[in-house]
C-alpha cells in the first residue's frame, strides 16, 4: 500500500528520531518493508535511520516523507515537552 504524499512548502517536519520511527512502526504493526513501500523511501535507508536513537543522518525531505507517511497512518509525534521530563515520543491518534 503506497500512501500518496503531497509535499508542501508549508509543512514543517519536526525532525523525528530513529527511535520514534521504530516506535511508530510498532504501534501500527508495520514492518520496515511496509513503511518503505508506503513512503517511497528505500528499505536500506529506513533500516539505517532506525539504528539511530537521535535524528537520523538523512536528507530532511526524506525524513519528512517518512514522518508524513506515519502521520497519515495515524501516528502523532511529540517533541518531549508533552509531560514531565519525558523525551520525544509517539502515540496513535
């Protein structure tokens, strides 16, 4: 299943982390391959990104594509200020 993504100059990705990508996939029950197919990002690129707990070393546009795909599927990314001393997170809407 490929989710069509409209890139907009107004869209501001919050630079999600590799850990958030892993967690979002787990919440959705998606494999890395399913995310690759849906986002149009190569499997190997996603695998490398998910190995990082911090912001993955990849093009911002590629990371935005991954984020928008996961958001369109129902994930909401949080920057860490959502509660107490917590760090970046993800939840289902």
